């Protein structure tokens, strides 16, 4: 018997294009830690397949017949709160992104990303984090810049998004080419300005603002 932690990540794929499904499945299944347990062509079918296959993660397209990905995500959140939702779309529309996150999705990945980035997104979400492909992060950051009521500097805004994605001070420091101590100082300043004392609170704030 293996350790439960060694079990592969069980993924359900939902997309109304069979060729897309086949392509994603082929890309994912070359990774030993990922198992595609079911596929679906509509949001309604995804809910039915989830009841049968009990996936850890549902990778779901937004534009699907019968029940679109956004509406299906809300139903998933109500019926299967333990299943994590990761949205996949060819559209980088900010309204799509914020709607998906408000519906309960833990991440948003554009369809033009390399296959390895999709694998990284699945692993990050499975571990309890969030994931946004680089194009999505740029859109979220730009939306913050346009919010004059935001008390944070541009650098603090960038760091808030990283923190809300579950990144550690060390990761933030490496990504922004600053010292870990500087990253920690920024974290303290963000908490002080927003009057939020916990990292979970920062994540909640970012989600409520439609940033992550």
C-alpha cells in the first residue's frame, strides 16, 4: 500500500471540443502524478461524471452547451465543495476571469499556454493554492492599477497578487529579484495599509476585489 500522498491527482476534463479533450488528456497523462479519470462535453455532463469518478480537480472550459463553465462552477461549489475548479479558456476577458473566480474557481489558465504550465497549474491548485497564467495575472494587475481607491503601490499590488496565489516570501523575493527581508517588509506594509492581519485575509481581500 502506498502513502495516500503518493496517489495521482485525479482530474476530470470538461470541454465541448473532442480534439481539445484528446490533446489535453495526452499532455496530462505523460505525468505520473496526474490521472484523467473522466471527460465531459457539457457542464451538466461534468457534474454527472464528477459524481461517478470523484475527481480532485475539474479542468473546465467556460464556453460549453447546456450548462456553461461559469454556471457549472457555482453548482460544483454547492454540491461538491471538496473538488477544486480550474478554468480553461481561450478568452482573456477580465469579466470572464472575475466571474470565474467569483463562482468559486481556484485558477484561470488560457488555452495558449504550454502544456507544462497547465500541469503546474493543476499541481498548484491541488496543493491548495491558486494559479493564473501570466496573461491573466497581467489583466488582474492592470485592473488594480486602474482602481484609484487602492491604497497600495504598484509593487505592493504585484506582491499582493503573488501572496494571494499562495507564494512564500522566498518565492516573491526570487520572482521580483528582491531580498527575502524586503519581501517580508512589503507583506507587513500591505497588511498595515489594508488593516488585515493574516495571509488568508489578504487572499480573501484579493478575491473579493476580483483580483485573484
